[in-house]
C-alpha cells in the first residue's frame, strides 16, 4: 500500500512469527554474547522511528540491526541507511529479509559486518559527505554507552540519535547533576549535546524477553559539536581529553571530595581560578564546571 505521506511505502514489518521463521531458516539463535534481544512488535519499532523523527531525507546509521525489525521500520520512511552488525550470520541474512519484506527499499540499504566499536569515517565512509546524520538503534545493553561515546567522538557529523537501551542505562545517560545515578556517562554525553529519556518500553516486545525494561533516549548534538562553554577567551578550545580525564578521576571514587579525588591532577590554584569549591563531590558538577576546571588546569600548567 502506497501512502502519500513522504511518498514512502507502508511495508510489512516483522512480527513474532516472522522473527522466529527467519531465525530458524538462517539457523540463528539469540546470543547473550552479542546481547541479542530481537523486537517482535511492529508498533514498537514504528514508535522508535517516529520519536527519532526520521524522514525520507535522512541518512540513518543503525547499530545491531539483528533480524531487521527496526531496519524495516526505518526504511519504511523512505530514508537511506547503513546497518552495522557484528554477528556474521545475522549480517548475511539481513539483505534477504529486506528484499523479501520491502523490495523497493533494497537500493537504499547497506549492511556492514563489523564491530561498531571499530568503525570510523575511514572504514565506514558512507556518512562522510553528510553535513549531519542520525543514529537509530536498539543497542545491546552491555555495550550501549561505549558505542554512543565512541561514535560521537569519531563522527563529528553524528547530529542526533534515538536509541533503545536498558532503562537503567537510559536514566544514567540523561540524568542531571546531584542525582545518585548521575555519573561518567551522563556528564560525558553532556559534553557533546543534550539527552533526554522519551519513553519506556516493556520487556514483552522482545524475543527472548529480557529481565529488565528498556527506555528510549533522544540526543541532539550541540551546535559546533561540543558544549557551548568549551571555547576559551583567547580562541583556543578546552581539550576534551583533559575534561574527560577529570571526569573519570572525579567519579572513580564517588564518595570522595574533588580535592581528594583529583589531588594528583589538579592543584589548589586551579580550583581557585575556576571558582569551584574543592570540598564538593564530582556528582554535583555540571559539564560546564568540569570544562571550567580543565581550563583553569591548562592555565596554571602553561
């Protein structure tokens, strides 16, 4: 059935029976090793794509496409996409699923058999000509945070993402200072942009069903690619590595004050210059305050 909206094709998305048939035909069983939980509910993947705001004009990266549930929902919008899949049999099967369920979308789709933590603009040049592209993915719970931070670091033009992750991970990614769960992922992600939780997903939409609920996180990158307060008055830029080193040290021992946690890195003069009280704890600092501390450290070290 062809719709007028976006001129895209309303396809047949995968239900539970489709997923089990594809898996059986391909000899694929979901593995804990790759954190595989396949979505078996068309309504859920359409909701993800809707929350992501994907249109026919978008170039989309999907990480961990699995058997293709979310992939088909992305292609349904008319978007062009590249899927990165670590599991060879799964990557090999995916194009056949697209040709079976959405043949008109075959030319807009490419799958790459690779670990997402190893991709960069050199070995995945698909997005190099894009001013901005978006990531839409159901991420494996065990590596969701490293994947997001790695992709943001390596792809300056990754402008937005909408990911489904374990609810606990979603809360950590989108949390604000002062909370018990505000930590390294929250503040590092805030260096690049703003994140918010935009929905909760029950466990019954997956096969196999995980023993935790999931949630959706929507992220939008700061204009210019880093926190608005990252530029120095002299035109230089605070070094991201320095900021992240301070974050890691500050959260390495959560109960310690900044003075105690950073004593080997930050001299008293840097605290004075930044106006940050060294008796505070790391979980009370915003990303801008970590940037200010890094700037002061650069100044006293110069």
